[in-house]
C-alpha cells in the first residue's frame, strides 16, 4: 500500500500506472520485485523519510519553478540554465518519482514535457551535462514505462547533439547550439576537450541505438573510445585534457576526480551494458589497477585516498567526486574470473568508502567538503579548496559507494552512514522550498550559509541512492540494471553491439 506524506492511502495509485509500471513490480523482462512481507519497520521508516524529503524538494520546484532548471529554495527564485524553460529538474528526476512510487508527480512532470519539451530550438547547451541529465533521464524513464513520448524526445535530443561529434578524433565539442552545426569549446581549455566529457557519452548513446535499432548513436560515441585506445599513454591512466583535433594530450595531470571521474566508470559500464567483447573489460581492469598503483594512498590500513598527479608528483588530495570510485571498484569486482583480483578490488572499494566517510566526519555539520587533502605530518584531513573553503554541493558520490557496498556486503555500517548523512541534510540544508548547498560546511552549524541552489542531481542521484540504500536488494538489482553517472538506471543486458 502506498501512502502520501500525511500517511493517508494514495487513492489514485491503483487507478493509474504509467505504461503499466509499478515501482514494486517492475515491468521489465526478467525483473519482478515484490516488497518483503515482514520488512523491518525502522528500515521502512527511513525509506519513507527520504521519500518525503524528495516530495518536499520537488514540491518547492513545482510550486515556484516548474519548467525552469532548478529552484532556489531559500529565495524562491529560479536557476534556469542548461536547457532553459524545458524542465531540467523534471527530466533529471522523472525516474526517481517512478522508483519512489510518486505517480502524481510523475504524471504532472510527464505532461509538462509532452507540452513544452521541444528540442527544435537554438540554445547553446553543454553536451556532457545535457547527455547525462536529460538524455539519461528520458531513456531511463522510457525503460520503466515504455512511454513512446519519452523515447521520441530522447531520440530528438540525441540527433540535436550529434553535430558536436563532427571532429577528426570523434571527441565531442563541449558546447553545441541545438538545431544548428555550431559547436565550441570552453575558452579556458585552449582547444582541448576534457576527459570526462569525451568519455561520458557512450552509455546513453549505445542504449539509444539498442532501443531504436539505429546504430548511428552508438557508433558515433564509440569513435572517441577508439581514438583513445589507439593512443594509450605510457602512464596507462589518461591525462585530463586532450586536443580535440589531433588527440594529443595537452596536460600531464592525472586523476579520477574533477575533469576525469566518469570516464573510468563508463569503460566498465559500457562493457556491462553492451554485452560486447572482453576488450572493454580488459581495458577497464587495466585502468583500474593503474588507479591504485599510481594514485592510491593508504593513510592507514583500512582507509584509501585516491590522489592526483601534477608534474609527476603525487598529491594526496581527493575530490568528493572521486568517491564514485568505491562503487566502481565494488561493481567491477563481480565481473573478473580472477578471485584474487576480485578480493583486491573489494578491498580498494572498502578503503575508498572508509575515506569518504571521514570527509563527513571532519565537519561539525556532518556535511562534506567538496575536496580534501591529507596532511601527512599531522595525520589529519583538511579542506583542499582555496583559503580552506569547504563547499558542500549536495553531491551523491559517497552515498553511491555506500549503496553499492551495502548491496554487496550487507554490512549495516553503510546504512548507518547514509542515515547520518540524511539527518545532516535535514538539519542543516532544509529550506522553505527544498534543500540547499552550503558555502562553507566547516563552520559551526549556527554559522552555515546556504548557497540557495537545489541541484537537479540532488533529486536524480543523492535522494535516489539514499532511498535505494534502504530498499530491498532485489529492487533495481545490480544484476539487472546499470546506472549512468547521473544515477539513471538502464536494464541489463542489451543485445551484443
């Protein structure tokens, strides 16, 4: 039985289900999930609290900014960026609504997109962000509902992004003006493309080719992989920036945080999603081992920091973004026939999960800094941003790793950590119209200053992973779904590509 936030039965629940989708009986081939009859009351209470947090967060967006990008939950103003006026927060959180059984919100969001989402426009968009948030959200929601509107809108968007890939290397430009062939790079990159941007298109485009039967999307996105694989650097790990025309590396900086992160994640997930040859798998495990060999810093026997290399010097600094790697190592450990490799990768995943937990323990609020460094002499973690600034940006990567670790180990500490994080969110970031980031999380709670932005990924990722952390392991099983870097789940496996 589904209940609304007041505890009353949702009377419309059984009267309408989009595309025959029921969030507890997933209508995807070979996936039927029924909620356990004797579920622990405490677990259910926590899951419902997280669901209610989403209702509050999305409700503020609906009330003040429906159709805009994001709500500013303190001031009530709107942050309309990326795909202006076309509902960024709707597309990014549509599948979260389905997963949480919020059919009324889903119906209103879907109806808004049906009326207002038109990719035949000339706005300049980030190819990377539009792909992971909008295309990923549309494809995942289609996978659940089989609603032809969503697949049509996804296909129209992918077609509008295709001109970005018209380069000798197959690397996409950073920006494209939809409906035109106008493309550009960010000025600060000086003709280079960022590793994460060129390597985080493949999952969505391959899945779209699978759904439509049109190979152009997958083939176009995979060209970047082909260029990279042919030009493997001596470091094995890939530098953060590459010349878009020649494929020449334009920096020697190595890392898996900002500018790199999802590139490594996608090599593994493309292999899993496509059911293709072991080439992607071999490539992934080679890169994964290099991450540990070159960037790994064990600050104690159980805690692993993944640092970065600048000018051949290893710097013990880790972005919160890099916390995704715990989930990556954990997931990858399940797909190697080498038992020792599997054990080692779970050890790495555990160490990273432990390190990311320390990022939350180092502030009075229990909210993490966006980047931290390890002071070897003091044996302490410190904010790594300028002037020791400690920005909390509502990011999901730590709870993503804790979710994977819970699913694969059943160690209750991961649920405990996730719940403590949620309580910090409720205590320190809840605002009148949603939830906000915090400009400096290192301050005492009474001094915290909101940044007045509710990131769309807070709805798409942070609350979703928290919700799934307290859901049955069979629900959206890791055996049957792969999540894109914005936490949009795609069913496994596709046919061979």
